């Protein structure tokens, strides 16, 4: 077995040229075998979420990874990372010094997979419907700074923004800005079901049981015109209930790649006991895991309670005992590897201390033990989540200051309940939409945030975040993001726990694995190739 380590997106751009001659995938020859990729992500059409693959609704890493294969965006993040480059567009740029007007020119000859021409009006329609649908748990917040969209001549689209936003090109590179055909997607409501239409590198066909997807077959779109080089004719994505089932499928030769997510035990075993014919790839990740608090809930409304939790949680123990080498402790919303990262929580609280936590509660007049439930999604972030939350509950209860219970719920029920404010304290994970500190702060702290959180920091919303968006030079935002991280550490609306990294296992003969999976958890199936079996 060979083992590779990938660098994070923010660093990879600097090394792309050096890596290009090492492991670069080759074009798939006619007749090459279909590459089969395994995943433990879930995609399901349910009563609460009948339109999981509609880009106006979709806002999960696993679902976005379906849309990336099938729907074009004006821009995309290039292989190796860096700033967005044209995809469906032939060019894009800000046309003013304030970063408030952004113009794109479409490539000529674009069509949807059914042959219908793709026009600037389709682009405008697609983004306007995301804002019109405005799904509470969806990605509309990424686009809500758009004031108007203007189409010009045959190929131009101009976005007029309400306020300066240097990160807008990154947002246009996300599936939230996926271009859809008007005849398939209603203007102000969702498209239910499991079908996806677009102009991307593949067409797709989903197989489902009881509304839950079991397999998606992606077939190369012969009409695709864009910046991506497609290195295969067909890729299948197989969905598994857990990492154990996915591992068994690799052992049985039913899949070629174990994708998201290997269990910590599998990663450790493949590292320490290499298997012949299997290559393990390590991807230092930009995903984070955290506790969030409903700051209006009586149990945690007083920030002293949240501060006491922050003072007690032992991240080192969680990382070492639950996740092994697959995570590292995280002391800020902004992870290491992203501009502006600080260890704000460690700087504020230091090492875990029962004495300090007791002092915090006593000074605020809080009676102990404080009681609440730690909620977590038992089928969304991996098999180790239950163990993690039992460990967190034990840490808090062993202090004598808390009486908490850990409770797991299926994601299909969990996420709607969380959005309705039914949980005082709950666990979530975050896979970045784009590798910028804005995407680790705005989704949690701004109005209309991803968590539907009632927490408000006026300084953050009205001064600091707008200030960072005016800066085209992202290194100039360090001071403002440093202040935001300190505010979060003081008020504790969220409590970062760990930063993850990923491991992928692929059979010998599969090429492009090092490019197909990114530190941001993006899946790029067009990079994969395989020799005939």
C-alpha cells in the first residue's frame, strides 16, 4: 500500500506546479472501467425535505457534491485551489473599485444537456429563484447581497450588489449559483424529487429505495462546454449506511474508492497495517465540528453557562480518545490553514478547569447542576459521533456542575428540529463553501444565518463583517477577523471542538484521487480514471 498526503487548498495552490508531474491522472481511454466511489453521505427525499437536490434548497456537502457534477457555475475553484476562475463564463471581473458591481461574460455555444441553449437570462433566473425560494436551511444567504441582476447583449450578466463584497466570486463558484433550465425548475418554489438537470460535465440517474438514494450513475455529458477536463466516461457513486459497510464493499471489489467518510478505526488500521493493492490518501481538512447554543433557551441563555461549558471541554481528550489521528483540537471558528486563524478560545480559557468553571457560574449566580440535553445527529457525521457526545457529556457531568444527557436523532428529523429552535445545545459540522475566513463567520453570526441562531453581536454584524468584505486583499482582514474570534470566545454562541482531516482508500489503478477530493470536502469526479479491469 502507498500513502499520500494532500495539502490544504490554501497551500495547494502554491505547490500545484510541483505536484503536476506526480500522480497526474491520464485521460480515460474508450472502454475504461466505470470508477465506483463509495460514500456514507445521505441523500433522501422526505416529507420535511422533499427537494434535496434542488440548488435553491441544497446546503450539505454530500448533496453539493452531486450538484457539482451536473450543474455549471459561472466560476469554479481550480485544481490545486486558489482564486475562482471562469467555468461557464469566459471571464468575470469587478467593474468598480468598491467591489459592488461584478460582470461575467458567458462562453459561446453553451447548452443544457438536452441541447437547449444556455443564456444570460438562464443565469439570472437561476440565482433569482434561490433568493425567491429562500429556503430556511438553504444557501440563499450566500446570494442575498445581490440587489439586481442585469443581462446585456447575448453573453453578459452584471450583478449589482447592495454592499461591497470581495468574496462574491467565491460564492458564484458554489452550487448555490448552479445554472438550471427554466423549463425544469419553477421560479419561486422547489423542484421535488431526485432528478437534476443542468449543463455540467455529467448527466445523472439516481437509484433510490423509499426515497433514499442508494446509487447515482454519472455519465459524461457530450454537450458540456466549460473549463473542466473530464477524464472518464462514467462514474458511479454508491451510498452506504456506515463506514463498515463501505469498507466491506471495498474488500469485496464492489467499489474502487472509499470516499467520505472512513471511520477512525479504518484509517488507523490502513495506516498501521497496509493492504496490498490499496492506496491510502490523507487530506488535511478544512472541516470543523462544534457545539451550538440556542441563546434564547432558558438553560443556556446566560452566557456564563456557555462560558463554563467552554472552560470544561477537553478537546485534546476528544481528539485523542475518539478520533485518533483524524482530528486535531480547534480553538476558533476559523480553522488553521485559513487566513486570520487565532486560538481565541485557548487564549481566553486555557486548559480545562473545574475550579474556573465553578467560579464563572458562581459569579453569575447560576445554581448547579445546570441541566440540558446534548443533541447530535447520529447518522450524518460518522459513526464516532455518538462516542464523542457521550464523552462530552461525561466531561461536563464529572465536574459536578452539569447534569446533561447525550441524545442522538436521525438527520432527517434532527436538522428541521434544530432549525425550529427545539434544541438548547446541539452538535454540528461545517464543510466550507469556499476557503475564506468569511465563510467560517458569516454563516454563523450574520442575519439569516445557517443555524437560524438568535444570537446577535452588533459589532460583528454592522462593523466587522462589512469591513472584511470590502477588502480584496484578504490578508488585510486579519485584525477584524481576530476581533470577531475574540467576541465569539467571550459570548460562546458556538463552541469549536475539532478540525478534521480525511482519509481515502483507493484500489491500485485508480488515478486522480489526489485531485478528486479536496480539503474543503469537494468531490470532483471528473478527475478520476481507471485502467480496464
